[in-house]
């Protein structure tokens, strides 16, 4: 995947919706691509996270392991596809944070990877740009929280 394809993925990403092409190109300069096999985890619940991932191809289950005494297992919070973002949002705040869920590939998956702290620095250098990204992040987190509550109702 070349630089122009990374720009295309970022332009169609829920996190960067509303940004102009020059802003997208700057973000693309921070990115690289990783491939995962079906069944492989991109993220593991409980690990420390520092990266954000944008799905370029494939599907990813967000899963949370639960232990309710007599009932243990994994709960699927959401199924994410092309253009959806996942990862450690706390990296945008400059803080270390443990991941609250795992991200498991449903099938072979290609992701664009962004170092969270590098994106944070870019956001701090341009507050209007930073506000747009954080505003989109608020909408994403709202939807994920709703998904988590829906998943908990099925326990």
C-alpha cells in the first residue's frame, strides 16, 4: 500500500471525516501499514496501548473478556470494517492506559497504523485541527459506549 492509498484510507476514516486533504496528507506521513491474519489479535485487553489503527481491508471484532463469577467469557462489543478506527485513545491525551477490549480479526485484515503521540503533537501544533479530531473521537466513543451497554445486556 503506497502513500496515495494511505491518504485514501484516511480520507474515508470516521476519525478524520471533515479534515482537508492537506491535513490528511500530514497524518499520512505518520503512518505505516500492518497485516493480520484471521483470528489474530491486533490489540489485547489489559495491554498498554500507544497506537491508533484504521481498517483498510477486513473486519475486526472488538471483544471484552468478562468474569462475573459463575459466568465467564468474551462479549463482542462491535464488528468494525473499512474506515473504522480503533486503538488506544488515551495516547491522544499523552497518557499511558490499559486497553479495555481486544481487537480480533475476523479474516485477513490490513490496517493503517498511527503512533498516538505523534498525532497528539500534530494536534497540539494546530488547535483547530486538534479540535476537529477530538470532536470526531467524541462521536466514536459515544457509539462504542452504546455498543458496550448493548453487549452487556446480552450477558
